[in-house]
């Protein structure tokens, strides 16, 4: 969301003025002015969000402190086990 706001705020005033002078309104304004300006920021935000959720999913499946360990069966615990065993192929490819 913050990336989309940043992208919308980077639309130059001259481009907004030109669109107003040429009568670009409605869907045409969105298609020709707003979306091309915001799309790179949206893609960056989507990649960042998916990476963060991927990391959170992995971390949340295996939690340990002291002698206590809580484990959920899933990709995160699988990757943690493969990393503990130094098995690079299992980490990258995701199968035994």
C-alpha cells in the first residue's frame, strides 16, 4: 500500500496538467496516466510483501527456546530441518 501511495505521489504535476488540458478523464486517465505511473511501485511492493510472508511462514513453523521446541508440519520446518542437516539440495529443490 505504501508503495502505491509513493507511486501516485510521483506523478509529475505537468503530466496531470496535460491530462486535464487534453480532457483525459475516467478510465482513459487511469489507463494512460495513473496505472503506468503506479505499476512499477505496485510490482516492487508485491515482491517485497511476498518475500516477507514467505519468511514469516518459515519462521512460524519451527520455534524453539531453551529445551522447548514447538513444531508445525510444513515447508518452514522442512527447510529448517534441511538447513540443520546442511543439505543444500533439499533446501533449494524442496524434496528429499
